[in-house]
């Protein structure tokens, strides 16, 4: 399998399978002399790990990370940073009954047709288990950006829609996001979401979600026109996350419904400070950051592993049906929040380094 590496200057390569002995990543291009510890990375991994509430898969993984290289006396050395996370709570027997069947809506079918072989245990390399390694890479990118930009730099993600139920983003509360199991920014909707998702789980079904990620304190000038646009790379990063089927930058698809007057983010100057009246552009103009908050949202489809029986075929081409038992997220989008944050960090650092190389002496 090719293309397991993401990034241009700040690059990471992930490896491992859902039910293999371990997963991990190698980060290349990290600047030297950045304070980093396993604790810094663990904080981010703890947001994503499974089994933390009744609304996610009950697979229990500590997701404890070990740094194997690239850090000496608490500082990055500029050499490749290798990290490993051991898998502990695998139940491969849950997949025995479906090992020859393709889950509708899942990558089982295309993986087998492309490679002629697939690891059916938890989806193998197709599994969202791989994203823990991305979160580890994103934690490093976050530390570098905080070092280079300062405390004003902050990335916050949240679930803004759970299935058919949206929330009021005008009530966005950063502090509340980390205090509820949905990563919801709107306190008023949480009880309704809880009832809704429990009913989905009880029915043996699943639902999708929309996640919004906001980056504050991003300097003007990141990104390049044409083939290295910042929004292009952010869209690619978010689309690379398992189960993501759509990405918006700022107003995104909704901008097609606006007039030129409504869509334009009027600009003014006061006390040598540039101000924008709105942010339909999502903080990016012509592929280059404007200094406004960068706002990216993405849609995650419903989990394909459901108890409800569905028609499918097996690897021999015979018609059959499938019902997936075991431990699965009724809404995989919930745990996608820290993954979206991590990919935002990685893309912004990559562009920060490219911009520094070209535009700073």
C-alpha cells in the first residue's frame, strides 16, 4: 500500500493495523529545540481514545504513547521522531462471522478488489484506529506552532450536528466542549443529543455528524496561490480522515446561495488594525490566510458496522446478508473532533515552515 505519508516539509508517516500488535508514526521535518514530552502528546490522545463514555465504542485502549527517537533531554533534535502505541484490547473473534463478507458503505469491498487481500480484524489498516497516530503527530505540530506563534495560537474543534440534530453555533463555548461526551459547544442541546444517540444505539443503527474546527491566532500569509493553497491542503487533510464525505471552508457550500454583497467580507482599518465585518471566507482568501479565524467543517458518514441486517455479497461473489456484532461507535464522528484538530495543526505548521522558507530572511 502506497501513500502513508502526509505533508511537505512537516511530514508524518503512520503505520499499523487495528488488531495488530501496535500502531505508530514517524514525524519528519520537526524543527529542533522544541520542548516536547510524552505527556504533551498523551493529553491529545486521551481526547480521542475509545471507551470513555456510553456514546462511543467500548473497546478499552489506554493509547499510551512511547517516544522512541528524535527527542533528547526533553527537546526535539530535528531528527525523525518515532512514536509507538501498543494495541491491548482486541477481540478479533468478533469479526470471524463476517470475514468473507463486505460491509455495505464500508471500504471492505474496494480494499479487497484493489489488493486481493484484506485484514478483516477490525478493518485492519482501513480502521479509524490509525488516526491515533495522526493525533500524536498533531500534538507535536501544536507544540511547534505554540513555540513559533505564541499563546494566541489556538485550535478548537466541536461537533455542531449529530445526525439530524444541529446546535446553535452562536452559543459556542470553548470551555463546555471538553466537559461533555459529545464535544458539543452548545450546552442547551446536549440532553436532546443524549436521548437521540441512545435511541440510535438501542436500535442497532448509527448516525453521522458535522465537526467544525476553528484556528485562532494564525498569521497572515500562510499558503500559496494555485497548487499549494492553504484551503486546498486543509480540505485534503480533512477528507483523508476515515468516513469523511464532505468539507467546507467558511461558508463553504452555503456560499452558493449568497449574493455578492452577502458573501463579501467587508474590510476596514482602525488604529492600524485591519478588521473584517464577517468571515464567509473562513480566514482564507486566494489560498492564503487572512489573519482571521480559520474555520473548517467536515461531514462524517454513519458508522457502517451496524446490527441491522443488510444485503451484500461475499468475496466469492455470492449474494448474502450481514449483521455486524461487536463494539462499534454509534456515531464515529464524535471521536473525529481531536483528529480534525490534529490535522489542522499539521497543515498549519507545514505551511508555516514553507512560508518561513520563502518569505522570511
